[in-house]
C-alpha cells in the first residue's frame, strides 16, 4: 500500500479543488498528501454574516469540500468523490482575516470513506479551532456519474 501520492496527482487535485462554486467562494488548495488535504480562504466582506463573523455556510462548505479532497487522495484515479452525509459543530465564532481547513481520512474504504475536517480561525495571535466536521463520502467510478446537462438559458 502506497503512503504517498505522486506530484502529478497532487497538482491535479489542487487545480481540480478550485473549480466551480469553490472558485466563487475564493477557497484555495494549500496542501495535498495521502489521506490529507488543506485549504484556506482570505476573508472578504462577502464571507461575513450580518454581525461581522465569518458565515457558518462558508465554514461548512470549506469543511465538506476539503474533506472530499482528502478522500480523493485515497482513491485510485478514475474515481470521483461524492458526499453522502456531513455533520458540523461550530465551536466558536470566527472573525479573523483568514480561515484554514485541515482534513484527513479517518476511515478508508473501497466505496465508503469517512473524513474529518477542522476549520481554524486565523487571527494576529494565531489559530483558533472554530469548527469540526465529520463527513461520509462515496467513491464512485467516474464513468458511472451522470453529468448534469448545461442549462441553455
């Protein structure tokens, strides 16, 4: 069993991570290794809720997506990862200038994997754990995934 992923696979996953909705959210891939993935976002006004804290939806999306890419590092090429379920606990309000998410696979498998994500609020004095998520994911052969048709409107 390999304990590392190739540089080409790391580069692919980092680039793939930043597509679609995630690009809109401005999340960036930071690190990829076998069973682990890290992301971050520099906080802009659009990431904050009405009281100035970082929106829970931003942290939840980051926790889910980063957990998925941790799982992506654990499956062979040709597989896609889909979230089956996730639970997130918000431990304290986040309000810093950046958040970082570190995810790791805690149960590997051929079809079902479980990852955990920790979201850290980065402030001048360091990092503070703001949220923790548990994410159940499914590895699906890419050819079995039906791609949605583009909306022509």
